[in-house]
C-alpha cells in the first residue's frame, strides 16, 4: 500500500475495533510535556484510539496534576498509583500493575517516553506479555500478534555513565523497543553502534519543543518574574534533583555554598524538587538558604509558570535533562551541574556548558560578562515532532 492509498483509507472511518489502540505512558514530571503534543495529535486521528496511562511515579499536585492542566491533558484513563520506593520496588510495582492493564485491554501499540523507572518497567511488561488468543497485528511486517508494538520516544540518548539510573533505563528500553524515535543525529549513531537495525530508527526531532510552541503565547503572558518582584534578565533560575548532586551532605553542601557565593552576583530563583527539599532539611542546609534574601526558594511550579521564569532569566543552573534542551532552543545560557550529558548536541550546537560545584561561580561570572551566547537550534527541533510521529505510525499500520 503506498502513501496515497494510506491517506485515502484514513478518510473512511473505521469501526472502533479496527482502530489502532495506543497507550501513552506517563509517569514523572518530565514525561508530561513529552506525551501532551502526541496525545493532542493522535486524538485528531480517526483511526487511533489513544489512552493515557499514568503510573503515579510522581503524585504531588505540583509535580503532576498542574502539568496535566497546563498541557490540556484529560484525566488519565488508567492510574496505577505506584508512588515512591527504591528502584526495584518502583519498577516492580509498575510492571505488576501495568501487566494487568495490558491483559485487560490488549493495546496494539505502547509508547514510552524518556528515561524514568516507569519507562523501563512498562517496556519490559509490554515486550514480555503474551496475549492468550492470537490477534491480527495491526502493524505491517511485524509478527506481533501476541503482544503490542513498543515505541520509545526520545530514544538513543546516552551519557555513557552507568552510575545514572536513567542511563540503565535508556539502554534497556532501547534494546527492547520495536520503534526508536530519536531527537538528534548523535542518538541515531549511538543506536547503530549498539547494533539496532537501521529500519527501527526514525529521527522525529524534539517533542518538548512542540509543547513549548503549543503554549508559547500563554507562557509569554504569564510574567512570573514580575510577580516575584524580579526584573527580566536580572536573575538566574536553579533546579536540582539528581541523586549524584542532592543525595549526600557533601555534594549538596558544596552546591549550597556555591549558591550563596553566586547570590552575591545575581538574584536566584530556586523551585525546589521534593527529593532535594527532603535532603536540604535532613542535612541541615535549608535554613541558611532561607535566610539569604537574594535567593527565592519555592515549591516546584507548573509548566507555564516555570517556562515563564526561564523565558525571562539571565541564565539557568540545572542538572535536568529537559532544561538543557529548552534553553538551547531559546538561546538562553545553561550551566549543567553534571560531569556528562546524554544531550551533547546542547553543548556542541547549543547554549549548554557542563560545570561543577567548584567551578559554577566562575562559570556563571563568565556568562554574566558575555553578551548573548552563540548557538544553533538543532534540526527538527521545530514544534512539528508529534506530526512526524503520527505519520510514522500511519505508515507502520496495516489497517489504515
Ligand atoms: C525521577 C526520575 C528522573 C527525572 C525526575 C524528574 C527515575 C530513576 N528518576 O527522579 O529521571 O529526571 O523524576 O523529577 O525514574 N517525591 C514527592 N512527590 C512526588 C514525586 C516524588 O514527594 O510527586 C519525592 C519522594 O519522596 C521520592 C523522591 O521525591 O522518594 C524522588 O522521586 P522519584 O520519582 O523516585 O525520583 P526523582 O528524583 O523525582
């Protein structure tokens, strides 16, 4: 069937059972802006039945519900409610709960995003499920009538640092996936080097830029900095949550010292992740930060308010993966408090620079003394990634 035939068939409305039943898995804060554009794009397709599965890895209102609201996502169709735990507990709980949903609902395709524990857990559950009766696989040239097709969005990223739980999650998820949607050429290359057949790899671009563009007008109207009494361009945003930075008194203490010193040069806004808050309290580091009137500490903020803070800031100091990408797209300097990054394109082409607790103040001063960073937005980071994914699913599907 050629592309034209597919398009023509798309216009006849298939019966519900002929539609492609797709599960979109969401678990933690960085996942929500990755599933939202795809959910909205698939919802418009008459051949697709799309369901949101929330594993419940993040459960606080401002880590989850607020993002669903901002991104126009409905209540999840399935909520696994797994909550926090050790890595094995969390992964195991998601696998057990999601296996039941798979058995009850038999989706044709499962889409996992990013690199959190739930991504790994749902990938394992999906590729090991065996439906009791043979179904017609809806996917061309895939003998998958006993299980759904597994697609990984944001495939191929590698930090080459296996002490990061996310790196393990990325490697295993990619090894299991039938379709690997990548954001950049380095990701394609990593997968090829690992022996992934070329036909499984499809470069689609960066889905988070779709969310940003979808909400740009609302973000621009938000003026979050003003509401905090800050002048645009005259403050830095800090976010921290990586275990390597926040889980020991030594590492978190060194960063807090750096922040104290940095606050002598620029005001700081620091929305504090729950893991980091817990540790600031238990290591006795919170009080000193609270006493500093050049540092504004706040609870994690929703997507629109956070992006508004980013739009207007002078630079960002972070250990997040997604913020490295968003700042590259926006041309805002980013100092990443990590020894490596799985997103090298943000350093090679973008505004990102790796730093340490010891170097961060000097690096920040160098940012402050420079007018605007040289940067190039990577190819396909253009707000149209969801459309490319929908097209790819159409091409893969037999029923359309
Ligand atoms: C997880 C992901 C990480 C991602 C990050 C974004 C893994 C291994 N890690 O890390 O890749 O960058 O999400 O935030 O999957 N907590 C709350 N409320 C919540 C969520 C968490 O209080 O809504 C607390 C809990 O005490 C929990 C701790 O934060 O133990 C850590 O949460 P968890 O999901 O295990 O890991 P993150 O550090 O958020």
